[in-house]
C-alpha cells in the first residue's frame, strides 16, 4: 500500500477528536478513497461516486450493518475532507491523480 501520509495528516487534523479515536480505520478509509478516486469525473459528482464506491467496499469488508454506520458517520466525513483538500490546490489534484493511478495499478484495477 502506498504512503499517503500528507493526506492522512490533513484528514486527521481536520477531523479532530471525532476521527482521532478511529485512527486506523480513518487511514484505511483514506486508502480506499485514493484507490476509488474517480479520475475524469465531473467535480460535482465526485462525492456521490466516492460514497457509492466506498460503500460497496465497506459493505464487502465489514457487512451491511457496520458498513452503513461507517459510511454514515466516518466515510462521508472523510470524503468531504479529502474533496475539500483536493479542490484547494492544483498540486493536490496532481498528487491525487498520481496516487490513484498507482493504487489502481497495484490493486490490478
């Protein structure tokens, strides 16, 4: 798995206490977001696409009840932070594209 420590640090900082107690899960969701990043998607659809893709992955990994909780409470919050970070700078967009391409290649997607 790639190291997205810069992005994970942003998510941890902006997530505050709500995400601090779920550090490992928070980082796994960041990894998932990078892997599922919808390159070429309209900016206004990215959140919707990520919620759907991450929801499928979380449901497969944790089961439906837990996945719905994770999506509702943690994943949507993290997705919003990541998208805000992505929109803030052109360099963040370049980083996300590179990370996502490498993550997909490593996962054979």
